[in-house]
């Protein structure tokens, strides 16, 4: 059974619902609102590269921690980051809290896409399956979705959002267990290098020894002389032997560029480590920047002989995306997850209803003690157990009806009625 469904019996917003007063009366707060799943996306599909880069620098984990601390009606929040997108995903106790998140987001020149409920669940599943990626069906995004799950900020006693993201990645693994190596941004970059250098066996410098950098080197291995530039740790010896690549330290980068036909950057430093001064004037060289934030200053385009291909240019070079046949399976898995999330979102109402029922039981038990007289501890426990079992039998069916109620206005009227029917009038002094 999926992890999310196991949470359904007990998910509730911690501060929602009714508070008890002293004996002889009750105090109430407004009934809770359903939990709301929402997301905000800015990607190369909705914004220029400059806007995405500014956002990538501003929207980081420290920003999320500060924003989450200030949004007290938010149960969970996380950031999903890839080379072509930045997304904020939140689980809130009210729809108006989503508006506050929208106001808190950094300004950009791009367009934020806002989704809620089933639309957001479907989007997250499609992202995890690579259906929203530059290269349709890529595998790298799954690890980025898992990273977003691990970094979820939460004040909820159950981590619904974290589990949803993890489940989306697992479904992608199940539906697409084997992904061709060609379905990756690294493969696209390597192909463009070989196309645009226009010479046999070019010299290519790959800046960055992480997963993307090594993937670029592997794709180029059979058709180019590759040097990997690393900052902290070189690639494994086995990888270098298998690909025939060399590895040099970052201090040797300038010397390597002077001898190269192309440079591919895939570093996670967040710095523009290459600029006009790093490229010899008049010498033809191809620069491919896979960094986000960018590794290469765009002003290098002003240097004679320099051709710069950034993420936006790579995206424009791709043929129109054709969704694989398995896209339908992804959508069906998302529909099932959305149904579970929708039911879980109603749990604050179920909890409020059951709190009202419990308050009636407690009040009536207190009145009954006037007639029961002095009871032993065992007798007290027996009476308490008996009344709890009776109440549980009575509310089983109403609880199921509340959970099955639709998420719209009709369902909300039903939930409010259930809470109000069980809410006792304050006792007269």
C-alpha cells in the first residue's frame, strides 16, 4: 500500500478545530479549512534564462527556511530545482496562505505558474517522470525530486508532501525502469559539441566532475579527446580508464582552454567562473554552459571567434517533444495519488468532528458521575472504556461519509453540518 494512504486516519492540522473550556461550558474556534497542496513553477518554458538564473540565486534553502518560519499556516514546504526549473511546493491549512506565498516569492521577469490540488499532483508526477523536462523522459530529474523530498520543511506530524514526492519518483522508476542514455541533457550537450565543432576528434574540456560532467565526458569518449577539470575530487580511476579521459585540477583550467576546441561547463559552484578574459581573442572556440546559475558570463559572446550555447539555446535546438506511450500510466498514477491527497486534505474536518463527539462524551460522563457515586479505579476505567467503544461505533459511518465527501462546496457544507450537529450548546450557569 502506498505510504500516503497509511496517513489518512490521522492527518490533521495541529491548531485547527475546537478548544475545550472549563466544566459547564465550551469554547469554540472556527471550523478548520481543508489542507491545500499548491505549487509555483518558473522554468525555461515560462521565463527567459536571465529570469531563471536570478531566481536560482535568490530561491535557495536558507530563503525557504526563513519563509517557512514566517508562514505559520503552512504545514510543509520544499524547493524543487533542476537546470531548467525552480519550483516551490507547499501544503497549507488555508487557501489564503497560498496567496501569502505568492507575495513572498522573489520578483522575476518570467511568469509564475500556480497549481493546486490534483493539477499540482499530476504536474509533480510528470516532472518526476521527465515528461516536463527539456529532454523528455530524462532520468536525472528523479534524483532532484528525491532531494526536494529530503529537504522538506515541516511542522506536520506526518510528512505528507515528502511522501508524495518520494512516491512520484518511485512511480517513475516503476514505469520507466530503463532510460536510454540519449535521454539526458548531457547527451544533448555532447551531440551539439560534435555537431558544432565540425572537426574529427576535437579537444573538449569538461568543467565539473559531478554526475552531469562525467555523463558528458562518457558521451564524448568515443569521438573526442576529453579533459575533466575538477575542483575538489577527481573522477574514479576506473571511469577515466573506461572513457580515456584525463583529469586536471581547476588551477590548470586556463592552460586547458588555450588548447581546446570546446568547453562544456557543468559545475555546481553557482559562480560565473569563465568570462571574456578567459577566452583568447580571435581563436575559434565553442562554449556550452549547463550550469544553473550559469558558469559562463554571457558577455563572452562579444569575443571574436567565440560561440556560446546556453541552456536556452540547447532547448531551442531540440525537436518538439513527443510524449512516450507510458505517459498515460504516469497520469493514472497521479490520479490515484491525487485522490489520496484529496482525502488526506479533509482530515482536519474529520478530526474536528471527532473532537466535538469526544467533548459530548466527556461532558455527559462528567454529569453521570453525580449519579454513579464513588467508583474504584477499575470501575472508572471500565466506564470510560465502555463509553468510548459506544461512541466509536456510532461515529464510524459518519466518519467514513466525511472522508468520502467531495472537496467542493457541497462537501464543505456536509462537513460543516456534521461538526455543528455534534457541537453542544453551552450549558447555562
